[in-house]
């Protein structure tokens, strides 16, 4: 077995559920989130009653409702306004805190601008209690790169500049996207007991 096969085999055995959180209008079949779901056994998607009307409170409640139905560790892959809904759900957990603690990693891709979506509800970026990564674009019409980087800093997230990548959606050419799978697998591996034991031995 080569190194990649061993890595993939190890990742697939992790008891981690992938949850996708689409943005405005949902993610069509050709979207990278849909592709990622097909690549990940047991993946779940947060569904909204109205994909065309963003509402921070309602959409974040939908995130909480799905997470409350999942036992064990979770990794989230969110896109656009779904990033704001996810961050709001995790940072305003309240009685939902026990379920929020199951979220071991979040991939935020092309987060929407809170200023542009002010009409959808007041959003305050707070430091998150879980490992997270923000992927931004230099040509995203929904969020200037510097604003995406600043949002990552407020969330205490790592940041990746994807360059000329538009809104990192289907129209920008992001259908099958192996890099997203790599990011999710990396977050999932860090959630495994084996990783925690290795880290403890290395830095203990």
C-alpha cells in the first residue's frame, strides 16, 4: 500500500461525520460540496426551508438541529452564507454547547461578507473553540480578500489565499475539488484519538 492509500484508508476509518452547509440558493449537483458529499460516506447536509432567503437566526438553527442529531465527532465544510450560519451556530451555542463540542473542525470556503448580508441578521465574529480554516479568493465578488483574512483572524482560523478563484463555486470552476477533500481529511485526522496520542507523545 502506498503512502496515499494508507492515508486514505486511515481517514476513511475515522468515526467522523462530514456535514456540509451550503450558502444562498443551496449547492447544485455540480458544486464542490455535492461532490464532496459523494466522496464521503455518511456525509450529511444542512437543509434550509427557504434557500433563497438568508436569515442568520433561522439558518444557524438549522445547523444546530442537524448537529444535534449526530453522535460523535463532526467536521463541517461550509460555503458563502453557510459560513456565517455555521460560525453563528457555534459561537452562540447556549444549551446546544454539548453538541457544538462535537465539532472538531470547520472548513470555511469563500465566506460571505457580513456587511453585505446585514439584512439577514446582525453577525458578530467571535473566536471559535474548534480548529478551523478559511479559504479566501482574490476575486471573490462577495468578500474582499483582506476582509476574509480579517474574519479568519477573528475566528482564530488558519487562512489560505486561493488566488484568482472567484466565489469558489461551480461558476468559478469548482466542481470536483480534491483540495477541499484534503482539507476535510486533515481536520478529520486531527480529531482522531490516535492524533491526540501522537501529539501528547511529541509535546507531552
